[in-house]
C-alpha cells in the first residue's frame, strides 16, 4: 500500500454516488462521501468510480480512480485495483466489500430480504444473503443506520456487537425551508391541483402501497393518493393492485421525482404515509417531517425507532388500524398540525453533519487501531 506526502490513504467506493435517479442508498453514499472528502482530515482521499466522469463538485485534491466495468465491478475490477495499489483503509458505503480488499469499513443498510423474503426474487435473496454475510465477516468495522439493522446482524450472522456502530442518516437543510413559491412550482410541475396524501419510495412489494390505496378507497376520501417512486423489482403486480384498489383518477403515479422537487412535494401534502412492511431506516419519514408534513407510519422494522415521537403509527398487518388513523387525521386539520409540529421537532436530530462527523471518527479509530 502507498501513501502520498506521508498521509494515510483512505479509499472510498464511490460507485453508488452517481446517476440521475438516486434512491435511498445512493443518496446516502452521495451525502456521506461528499461530507468526508470536504472535511479537514489530514488524509489522502482516493475515490473509486465505475464511470469515467467524476461527480460534480468533488474537490480536485481527491485522487479519482475511474475504473469502469460493465459487470462484476466490485469483485473483479475493484479487487484488481486493490491488488495494484491498496489504500490504508477502504470505506464501502453500500454493502459489498470486494474479494481483494484493504482493511475495510462497510455500511450495511438493512437485512429486509430475511424479514420479507416474498418481496424479493429468489436470485436476489441469495445474492443479498451472500454479499451481506461476506461483508459482515471480513469488515474490520460495520456502520448501520439503525439499531434494527445492528440487531439483525448480531442475530442472523453472529456479528460481534463491538464491531458495529449505529450512525443514523441525515436530512438536507433544504427540506426545512420550503417556501410557498416552491410548493406552487412543484404542484404545477406535477399537475397536483387537488389535496393529496403522499407516499415516497421505490415501487416494490415490501412498500405495502396497495394497502394504503385500498384504505383510502374504503374511507371515501376526496384526496388524491400521490406516489413518487420509480418501479423496482416485482413492480408489475404492485401496480396492478394499486390500479384495482378503486381510487380511479385519484391515484397519481408520478414515477421518479427529482431530488429538487421532493421538499415541495412533501410540504404540499395533507399527510405523508409510510406503509412499508420493512425499512432499514426510512429516509422519506424524516424528510417529510423536516418539510413540515404530518407523518403516519407503519410500526415494525426500524420505523418505530426512526420516527420516534414525531409520527402516529399503525399496524401494517391490520387494515382497520390504517383506516382508523386515516379517518382521524384526514378529518382533523388541528390533529394534522399537532402531528406536523411534533415531526418537525423530532427531525432536527438527524443531520448529515453529525452523520459525517461520526463516520469520520470511526474511520480514524479504525485507521489507528
């Protein structure tokens, strides 16, 4: 392994930073990597990319290693780079440590495939199990976004607790300062001309979106159900169930919504609902709270922990629990205002500055251990 100017070399897998349609894991990678390389640590940063183009705004002092490959980038192309010139420490923000690696720190986001196996294709479950088991075994240290993921690693893979740190994600300040003009711009851009209930996330079975659509249809709401998210695996049966729920033209499927539009989309909602059966963190819950939307969340997985005292909860396996909560909240503007205030207060504890500082301290601890 080599050093420039005698400084420790910290390698980062930046392959999940790019792309025009980032979801939760990509947004985490983008935020945490940018925060790290902009910090004042006296280290040499080396960023490995599966692309020939560096992300916008990355400091030119960062050593960019563009090593694109169409298949098996992590285990073959990044492993080859490790053989040629290892860093002193490798940080992988998304699950998979390469077969050949330096001493590594990895972020494992969730083990949802173990809890909701029917929501994943069999080949996907096998791959997720193998790569997570591998990373948990060979990592020098592991970062997780919630206590639930920590407990799952301990229970299912026997990972020692002292090798895991819980580092919650943050929320960008732009979610906390949405202007009326921004709300109107987003509403116009997406043709949202009626009051709406909002759900945000990739369309896939574990998100439990049809349960929300059916509940709204049953109570006869005059609000639209707006769903922002691109189709994920096994999306077709979910879309069929959504269409069959009975909302008619009040079902609005926006597809992927650009990051720039999300604050205004949350802020304009009468109610944000997170009906998911499993989340490793549940970023939209905190984003919605920060933007001032009242939040109704399913219980279970990490959601009780992440939403805390800032949300009202319902049992995702009990349709009447969801219906009752919707009737109460949609029927009372005062109740929604109280809930929104609680959410705003709760959300201030989640910042990218804190997440970055904690992650940096872990890197430093492992570098010196």
